[in-house]
C-alpha cells in the first residue's frame, strides 16, 4: 500500500515510499532509477554492499534488507510480470544511497534526502501525555538534545562505508601503494595493507617483478589505462656522491584507486 505524499513535498523519494504491516519501506526496484542506475545486476551489487555495511556496523541487515518478489497488477490490458527486489527500511535505503556513485547528482540527492529522514527519525521525541514539572521538562530538553547529537553521530558513523569512495571520487594525482592501502582501509569493511595491496595488484595483472632487480614494475597496460604510474627515484652514493638511479616507484592513480575500491567492495559482497 502506498502512503499519501507528504503535503507540500515534491520529493520523488516520498512518492515511491510504501507502507505495510511492518511500517514504511522502499522497493529497491523503485529506488534504482531514481539513483540513475539502469541495470538491476549493477544496482543489486550496491544493495549487497550496503547490506554488508549494515552487518559490519552491528545492525540487523536481514531485517533491513528483505528479499521480496514483486508482480504486476492483475490488469487485462497488460502482461503479468515477476521480478526480484528488496524491501528496504529507511535505514537500508539510506545505506544504499551512501554506497552509490557520489558523482551522480541523483545519488547525492538521495543521500541528502535519506540523511535528513534518518536525523528526523532519531531526533524525534514523543510528546508526553501528562503534566510535567519544570524539572521534568528541563530533563526532556536535555534528553532531546542528547538524542539529536547521537543521531548526528550515528549518521556520520553509517557514512563511513562511503568515505573512501568519496575521497577517491574527488581525488587527483597519485599515491604510493602504502598510502593507497591506508585510504582503502578507511572503509571499515576493507582490511588491506601495503603488502596485501601489492599482492592484489599482481593478481589483477597490474604489476610484475622485474627479473633484474626483483622490484615491482607497472605493466604498460595498467599505465595506459591510467590506473598506475611510475615515479623515477635516485639517491647519492654516501661516499662518492655519485647519483644512482633506483627502481621506479609504482604509484596508484586516483582512477586506479577507484577501480580497486570497487573491486574490493564487490569481493566483499560476493563473500557475504
């Protein structure tokens, strides 16, 4: 059953919200085009990543992301269809928006909408049904302030899974492999360090060991794809002062970091 739109609201997210015996929710299929995703397979990966973020933050992901089957209405003038979807609570829809591509204006709009809804829900305090003393009123004011602060903090915590992605989406330049690993690890669901990232780069065919000095080198294909770059290095001989060329340093570009983040997030979603 669809609720009546909020009076004066023009938000498309209000218009697609639904209500059943368990409360308000959103269909992932309805939400998909509003976040500018065309393929269900791609959007389902976003939903899976959001569910993993909920689980890792200690929430009941199974209750927030419920698989459902949707069917068309029984109409004589239209063929019937069946499709798989998810029943998303307000919290789940918020996490889906936070795990979407922040470069899309539609995703940014969804993030703003659901963050506001989360704050409203967490900060809302039921009105008392009895007469209160001045002291009790003062205590309620303090409780309300604390609840609002806690809501803001929780919204910030829940956004951690999108932090690394947002850093990479707006980043420029390149990073050492060590720094790239630290940035990727800002997502609490990703556990990776410098050595493991070098191993991953080798597994993905981005780098190889040079037979001469056994140092890492970037494949030209990874450089051409603007995922990696190499920086020349040198040092002076401590006794002679002669300039000695060192093996170049493999560095991860912003585009490479984005690709790695998607790759790691997809692996986590498949493993869950």
